[in-house]
């Protein structure tokens, strides 16, 4: 039973990378363009103009699997900073301070940065063409 889904490791990783990248780019699109829904009022400019582009571009690069390791590492760092600057000042634990999503993204991106693009990525296509 332990080997139940091991045959699909590479496909499941690729799907996770694509979906997480897409969800993250949606956060950037929300900050920069108000799409798919506008940000709440009172959002500091540095969040909009620093975090927004990192999320939009980084999420896109992770989703398509281009420069995946570096993009994911940068996004992981952004989420670590977001956790400690925004959420960590309210309380220590994510369940108390509302930082579960930032902590989750931080560690998923850290994992992706160690694994690279994998299959279905432009990194993989570039490697094959060399």
C-alpha cells in the first residue's frame, strides 16, 4: 500500500507547481490590477508595488516552470518576510495571526526551489534542447 501513488510522483509534483504558481500570480494580479477582485482599502504602497510584481512574475515563472528554482526561492523569501512583518507582529502562531497562507506558500516555494521545474516545465524543455 505504501507505493499506491508513487508511479505518479512526477505528474503530481508538476500539477502542484502549476496550480500553486497560478494561485500565487492571482495574488499579484489582485494587488496590481484589482483582478479578479480589488484589494481592500488601506493597503500600503510597498505591498502593492513590491509584493505585487514578485507575486505576478514569480507565480507566472513557477507556473510555466521557467527559472523555477530562483523564482521559487525569491517567492519563498517574500512570504517569509510577509509572515514576520505582517502576521508575526500580531501573534506567534499562524492560526492566531492569520498567517497560514503566507507560511504555507513560504514552505511550498522552498520545496519547489529544491526540486526545480520537473516535467511539463520550460526548464525541462530547455534542458532537453541543449
